[in-house]
C-alpha cells in the first residue's frame, strides 16, 4: 500500500487521510477541510513533503528524533533483529538479549542508584507503570494509604487515563472523566507567565513551597510521590528558576515523598547532560523515559527505578506489564541509538557546540519586537510572544492566536516550530550544526516578521 500511495498526488492522499485517519490532538474536520501536510522522507534535520518542499524540523518530530533522520545504522539493526528474533515477551520467567543489554546500558547511564528498568511502549505507558509501581511500593511497605500523587498544572505526562490524570492539562481533563481520584495539582514554576512583579528566585521558591503546603494539607502519610519534568516541555518549555528544584528535593526528602522525574523530553541529551535531572541537580527515585531513548525510530519507553524501590517491588509479583515491554526490535534500535550517541559524543556536542549556537540565534530573535524573552535549557527553548516586552504582557484573550499565526508563518517559510499558546517552541535534533542553527534563525526571523506585519 505505502509504495502505491507514495505515488499518489497530494490531494488524493489528503482525501484518503481525511476519510479514514483520525489524528491525535486534532479537530479532524478542520484538518480535512485544509488537507494534511504529508511528510514523505527525511534526512538529517530536514523533512520532505509530498510536494517536494524541504522543511527544517526545529521540533525533532515530537521532541524525539535526537539523532536526526535517516541514520542507516538504525534500519540495519532493526532488520537484523527482525530476522533473528522479531518478538518474544519478557513475562513468565523469560528474557532476551536486547532487553537485557538495554536495561544494563540504561543502569550504566542513569545517575545514582537508578539501576533497574521496567520497559513500556511509550512515555504514557511508563507513567502508568509509575502510578501502579509507586502505590504498590508503599502498600508493600505497609502504608497503602500513602497513595496520592502531586503533579503540576499544565504538566504533560501522556494521554492514557493514568498519565492524562497525572498531567495538568485542563482541556484533557474535560474529556473522558479525568483526573482519576488521588491526583492533585499545584502551580507550575512559570515565572515569565505567572511571576508578575516578583523576581524569579523568590517566585521559584514560592512555587516550590506550594508542594510542601499541599503535602501538609493532604497529610504526608497520604502522599506517595511528586512527579514533574526537570524542564516542562509541552507546557511551553518552562525553565524553572534556580531556586525551585533544590527546594522541591528538600521537601520530598523531608516528607518521605518519592520524586519522579519525567525525562521523556529532557532525557538523552536534550538539556546538555544525559538527563535533565543532572542539569537541575536532583536525585529522583524514578525517571520516566521514552522519545530520545530510540530517537523516535522505534516506540519504546520505560521507568528507571532506584535500588530502594526495586528491592521492594522485586520481592512481590508486580501484576503489571505490556505485550511490548522490552520489545526486542525496539530495544535493539534503542541500544544502537545510545551507541551512536556515545560514539559521536552527542551530549557533548549539545553542551559545547549546539546549545551555545542556539543561544546566539535566540539572542538575535529576542531583539524582535514580538519576542518577550527567552526560556532555554540546552536544545529546548521557547520564545514567548508579547505585545509589550517590558511588562511581559499577553495578547488579548490569551488564546494562542498569535502563536498559531506564527506557526503558520513558520510552515510558509519551510520551518517547523510548534506553538504552545503564544509561545514558540524549539527542540531540534541534537545533531544540529551551528550552520543549520543559523538557517533556523533566518527562517524564524522571517516568520516573526510576517506575524508582526499581520498584527499591525
Ligand atoms: N511525558 C512527557 C514529558 C511527554 O512530553 C510525553 C509526550 O510528549 C509523554 C510523557 C508521553 O509520551 P508518549 O507520547 O510516548 O506516550
């Protein structure tokens, strides 16, 4: 089918898409009226669409194609693994080499005593694992009532019932009866949007102290864990003030509340270290991983768990798992991804080369009258758009209309930047070069100029 449809004209592909394909997080009727942009090939940081346009992907797909597109080694490893062992499960006292090797490699890369991996097919599934594993942990320790989770407003932890509940997106909660009971949300440390007149250090501390207030309100004996991304991604690339994480870590320790770092976006080099937890100087009890684990070449996620938790969970039968937990082809692809990342020093490239080059481009873009500042950590960044830089004012209605217009102008300039409300989001493949970042800056400026012109 795909080789046939590849040769169909764009309009026919769009018609088939509209007739049969329901897209995630999309008003499908609107998409049908407009016609989907159909991506047919990709290489490096560039996508090609069915009309032959070359598009600079400053989002690495969905924050995941860290190695860039079209690495032939990945396909070779997948094909070899499909020949050798395309599938076997890891239930019922069995294992296989790719899952064993990947778990051992992750234990080596992860900081501290995070030495144990429970595999999943995605970040959402991994966060569902965390929910059940943490509750089981406390129950096994004789504290079953220590079952409540605290998360943050506007957090994104996935789309399953559990992960969607852990997340703090109200527009998701409105559909399908979320959140499930026992999950509570506090404010995010978003100084740019919510810090008003305060300085960012005081604001960061105040937002961290909301965690302690919530723990005391619920009772520390009822609170199982706090979950957060080191740097919030889908919430708009919210880089917390420096005061935030040390205080969160202190509060979790003091009240014996487990700390789960959702590393689905931050993990595997995005912030200039292997994990965002290292960039933020925290020691979590569990890390959620997905996306960059395989650079998006194969669907795989997981939870990396501390010795303390594994000791308890491994002593009982944990009745949880997925058919594709540790899928051999996905695990082999992830291992190859990590091998290339190490061989090519990609984390060092982010830290020493690409992040400083991105920072230069962001400084240039921050001079634009529409841009209200820069949020950046390594190779993830956001540029909030504003009608008035000095006061960090929002556009009337705060509905993200200007961000949407800017995203469309990016498309028109063959650039993919996403918008979260009125923030423009940047998260390119980690292999991006300084020259390619210059090209990004040029296209982004054109899109901002075009957006500014429509607002006059
Ligand atoms: N956690 C975070 C921080 C994410 O950004 C995402 C996806 O964007 C998820 C979890 C869910 O991952 P998946 O889409 O693989 O289920």
